[in-house]
C-alpha cells in the first residue's frame, strides 16, 4: 500500500484592512458607543451584576482587592467587569500618614 502526499490547500485570501500609523491602536482611534441597557433577561442580569459590583465596592470602601475577595472573584476579573460595566469607583480611603502635621489633633 502506498501513501500519496497531497499539498496542503491554500488558505482563502483575507480581506486587507487599512494599516494604522505606528503608535496608534485601533482601540483608541474609534470611539465606542455609550453602553445602553439590554432588554429582557440579559439586560436584567447585566443590571443585577452592575448593582452587585457597585454595592460590594461601596461596602469595601472602594478597595477592589477586598471587593473581589468578598465576591469570590479574581481581582483582575473584577477589574475587567468594572471596565465593562463602566463603574466609577471612588478611590480607597487612605489612613493619615505618620508624621503628617495636618492629621494631628489639637
């Protein structure tokens, strides 16, 4: 029995995309449309996720690591969800530093 080797089929031609100048990325050059609520089940789930993330971040004082831990998520995944849902997180409250004269009580 002999085996015949055939040449691999040529891939279909890909449509050419316009090239961007160096230093520009496609993500930053095209403004995205503002997020709008989805109707129905998926919209309700998305809104629930948004509210849960906002409430947990508020409860954690803006600390994303603590919020991720409370939700049982990886911190990087929480950050991705924050970007995806465009959630504005207040900066975490920082305790006064030692030796800071303005923090001393009279």
